[in-house]
C-alpha cells in the first residue's frame, strides 16, 4: 500500500489478514507508521478488525512486491511512486485514487499499471486507527496492453477475499469517469458555497449548475468512447437523500475548511485537460477549477 | 452655502460628507442614532489621502433634516436603499437626489418614492471605515455623475464641481450608462470572484500564464458582461478588463465589499450587481453561463450562513 490515509488503511488492514498475502504499508506520516508497527492497524465502524501490515516511511525497506496499490491524495502520486517504483520492477501497480491522471503519472515510473476506482470511505481517527464509514465496491482494469486481465483478476480476487468486493474488467474507465464526474460536479460546489451535498442538490439554481458541470464531463467521456456504468445524475440525487448523504460535507469542503490543498486539479482540472485533448469545451469546469485554486491562493495571503 | 444631506455614512458616504463639509452645509443622515451622536461629538475624521476632521451635523431622524436642502446624496449600500428612500418619502421637496450605489436599478428604487429630480452617479474612489467617526481615504479615483430624471448635464456638472471643490475627484457626463455599465461588469466580476475565493482584488485577478490562472476566468466573465452591454445598446466607457488590470497593477490589495460581507456573513449587494447583470442578459437573450454560475454560487453562499 502506497499511502495509508483513510482509504489506504482500509485496504492495508483488510488485505493483511489474508493468509497468502504479505502486506507492506508505505506512508510518510511517521506517527501513523510507528503506531501500526506497535499496535497494528485498527479499523472501526463498518468492520472492526486489527490488521498487521508492516509499515515504513523508508521506501528502501520495501521488498520486491507482486502488487502495489496507490492510495495517496492525487497531488502526492508523483513523489510517492517515484520513491517506491523499485519495489514493482516485476510487479503491477494499481491506483484507487480520486481523479484523472494518476495512472499516467504512475506509468511514468513503472511498466505495468492497473486502473482502479473504489467507493469505500472513511477517515483517520488517530495514528494507527481508521474509521470505516462506508463499504463499497472497487473496479480494476488494465491501464494498457502491458497488463494482462488475469493479473488484474488476481488482485481483485485478493481484495474480494479480504472483504473489499472488487471486480476486474477490460475497461475500467466507465466507473472511474462516473466517479470523477460525480465528484467534480458536486464537491467544488459544496466547497465554494459551504453547503452540504443535500443542500446543494435541493437548490434548483445550484442543481442546474451541477447539471451543467455533469454535461461537460459526459461530453468529454463520450469523445473518448467511454461508457459510463451509470448516470452520475442518478448518483447525485440518490446521495442527496436524507438517509444517504444529505448532511455530508464533501471532502473538498472539509479540505477548504481546514485550509488543505484540494484535489480540484485532478477532478475539474482533469476534465478540462482531457476536454482540451479531444476538442470538447469545458468552460464551467475551468471556471470552477480557477475559483477553487483562488481559494487555495487566498490562504497564503496575509 | 448649499445645503447638502448625505444619507448613509459607510466609507463612500463618510468621504463625501467630510469633504463636502468644507464647501457646503452638510447634514449626515445615519441609520443608527449612536452613529449620529458620534459624528456630532467627535466630528468626522479623514485620514489617508486627506487628513482633517470635519464638523458635520448628524441625525438618525429624517424629520430633523433641514427643510431647504438643495442636494441629497443617497450613499447607503444597495441592500439598504429601499428602506432609506422610504424614510425620505414626502420630505425634502426642493432637493435634487443623487444615487451612487453599485449595480443597476438604484434610480428606479428612489424614483418610486418621490418626484425629486434625480442624478445618477458611480464612484471609483474607495475608503475604509475605522469606526463611526473615522474614514481612511484609500483610492482617490473619480466619481462620475450624469442626469437621470428631470435633470440635465449642467446639473450634473454643478454637483461635480461642488465635489471637486471639496477636494475629491468628480466628472459630469451627458449619459452615465456607459460608465455605469463598465463599473457594473467590473463589480459583478471582481466582487463575485473575490467573495467566492476569499482573495482581495490583487494580482491573481490579472494572472493568465497558466491555464487554470484566475485571470482567464475574470476575462471570460468580463467578455460575457460586454456581450450583454452590446445587446443593451451601451457602448462602454472603459474596458472592464483593463480596469481590472490597472487596479491590480497599482499594487494595492482592495477588499471588495462583497468579500467583506461574505466574511462577516452579511447579506451582499449580489442582487443589484450580479443579479442585475444576469437578469439583463436573460431579458436580452444573451447567454452568460459563467456570470450565472458566479451569481448562483454567491447566492448559495449567503444561504449557507444559516448552516
């Protein structure tokens, strides 16, 4: 596991309980690493377990591995994979990160890459301890022809046996783009207005803005012949239900409130970049990206 | 001496009242009696580009205003204009009334409350209030004045001269709409982006090196505004993009009122600025998707105060 924030911890803890897997956790948070090595990696909530991955902040300690799973925030992909690539000289590296462009970045450092999208969610409570909020599926697929589907199936099977249902498909872009379009169309609107997901969706004027963002994302996906596995609009309305995620503050809103760098460059910025490459205009996504970048810039002002 | 009432003593109203008191008999009409009391007792201090303390009459009660007022300047925020005009209804029959609010529509709001001759004004000067009786004069740019109802360019010129003699900059125009629209587009864009990002109006707004730089968005928002002005038959006095670049080049980081309002979780002037622009666009069937997005986002930001 490369990166053991919330999602990385869910994978590392669950996979470490498999009899046939030896799991290493690479993370730069030294307190987290020390706690994992001392007391194990504890999950609470949707599942209560204590995993026993071997944790390190020193990439040189990593042995050659069959699989890597990158779970850092998107802006940390480059340094994380650059530091750890040596462990995957004969292996495969999957991403379960948010946004667009992670596979491309990973592929600059390792030969064989696996595209992935995951829906489980949680948060780090304290070093060595993560809250598991939501169970959810993961989809993996080969990034290019250098990764055979059989290897992707081996990884998906391990995750499934570990309690994280995963499937392997030839083209994993559908679920990835559905999630990216969902996140890009709702997270920054919450971040810019301060409203929870449900309150964004129940305002007809904002709901129309969300649809404008979704439509641009769909057009960029269509230009690449990506078939979304579901309509992001349905997910958006579903998540707005009181019994689902009405009161949920998007992670980007949480980032903004804590003045942490957001993933906007990999969500809206990713859609703009792929749109440019395929001649699809994305003015609303570009506007939203510029506004959120402006928010980030305002933190360094006196 | 001309008798002048300045109604509303925010930073613009305070700057006008203090400077005009040097050449006219000025009464300040405030919303709060406490504010009027502070002005009566301490005078109105100006620092920054001017440095003096003006003695002004002040009251919060419209019934106490002098009867023979020649000029009334309504300098409240756009959000406070309607109740202010209502308080003046039936009073000051001999006065010419001048609006100076941001955005569009202030003149119509006032016209509905009395038959006064009306002048329109937009101001580019700025100040910062440091309490009820102290205002700092920050940007010494001009106030532009034009006729609106029952007035002529000559009337506008007389008021501009009065303001100039008092020590501020002012200019009269035969038709204010070109200037008003330049400022409308500038304000809708800069104030909206500042309110959403938390950035004061600084170099970021003119930055266009990288694709995601804020300057691209600012220029696109300005272009939408220009298309609306063109459809409305208004030839802009200044290019709002150049106004933006010039303002950021001065090196001063201005905090637009909309940014300060959002920071303090107060209602903003969104409706009379961005709302007015978007509604005009709608009426003229000019697509303005980005201005619409900014308008909706700030509107929703105001709704989040109750979260």
